[in-house]
C-alpha cells in the first residue's frame, strides 16, 4: 500500500479538541468510515477521528497540521497539548517523504523528516523509541515511522475500528 497521509495522536484528549486544532475552518460531520478509508489519501477534503479512550487519532490526507507548523503553536493548540503528549506523523510514499514531530506538555521536543532517504529536518535529541526501531534495508519508510509511532504511543491501526469522518472546507 502506498501511503500519502498524516496523523496526529494525542493522549487523553477528545476528538472535539483535536478538531479545534483546524482553527476556524468550517467542518461538517460526514458519518463513519472504515480504517482503510480513513488512512487513505482520498478524499483529501476530509479528516478522520478515532478514540480508544486514552489516545485520539486525527488522520488527515491533506496534512493540514503538518504543513502548517504554526498550527500546533496557537493558543488553542497549546491548551489542547498542555499536560499531555502528542505525535504527528507524515507518510508520503509517492514523494518518498516521511517524518514525525513529538510534543511534550505543549512543546516540540523532537522532529525529524526524511526525503528520498536524506534527513532534511531535525529538532531535538533522538528518542529512545527511535533507537529501538531498526531502519529497514530501503532506509526510512512508512514501516519505520509507524513502528516509532507504535513505540511512542502503544497504538496500532485497528482495521475494525470505525472512524468519524468530517468534511473540511479550506
């Protein structure tokens, strides 16, 4: 499967609080979808949320939060992220770009982005989770990023879990 999406994982927060990170953008509920649809790259005008009670996931094929680095630095975002941990992952197989941003108590403590096998962005010291995950023979890819995400959050993609879909009008 080729991945072209991003996801935000936040511990102990509601789906509604994660939707607030999209700012004043009009958002409309669009029912429930499968995990396969929620993690795909289409349709790009939607975001998908799922919560297991301890972690809430927001999957966004348009990478709104990732591509707007200030999105998690607003007052509203700081209120959502204070007192918890958050992880943003970016997996774009078609452009061979992968990365993650890790926040603790509202502050970015680690970020790393790879493009075509080269490290193009890095903030902070390597996390133990990164050291615990082996890089595959083809270099950093979605398997590596999802393994780091699992190590940091304990979350795995539950293919049977429904995701709430929301249409986002940019």
